[in-house]
């Protein structure tokens, strides 16, 4: 478990670095004002598509890989803990492992980050599509 925890911690730190570095840029693109005339939106659309392609999608992919790779270990830990609690009742707490608990928390947070990152991609897609709509 310690090797897995070390690798997961390193990978999680990289995701955190990407998230911290790119989240502000993604939010900036989501807050862009829509120009009245479509030709005036070209550079804004190009910038939003670049942010999606170079920041939002890679962040979503990396966080999804993290979650998918570690999810089987998390399921195994939960199954083991449930079995232990079922068999030993409150005596199962003598088998408590803070490393396994932290690992579980890290994977759950990674799954939440993955969902949030994909949500950002969808929001950027919707925002880009709204900028591409023809003038009425």
C-alpha cells in the first residue's frame, strides 16, 4: 500500500499543480463578455478554444486517469473494511489504517476533481457555442 500511496500522492500533486495553474485561466475565459457583432468575437472564440484544448481537456483527462487507475484499489479497500466491520463489529477499528484512510480520501477527491474538470470542459463548450451563434 505504501508504494501505491507514494505514487498516488505524486500524481495527485501534479494534478493539483495543473489545477492551480490553469483554473484561473479557464475561469477568465468563462467570464468573457460577448461582443455584439459576430466578427468581433473571433479572437475571443479562438482564445476560449485554446484554453479548452490546452488546459481544460488535459486537466480533465489527467484527473480521470488518476481516478480510473486507483478506483479498483478504493473499491477493494471499502469491501475489506465492510467485511471487517460486518464480522468484527466495533472491533474492526483495531485494524484501522490512517494510510488507507488517506488513500481513500485522496482517490475520492480525485474523482470529484475529475467530475469538476469535465464540468468545466462542458461549460467552455457551451460558452463557445453561444459565441458562435449568428446575430439576430
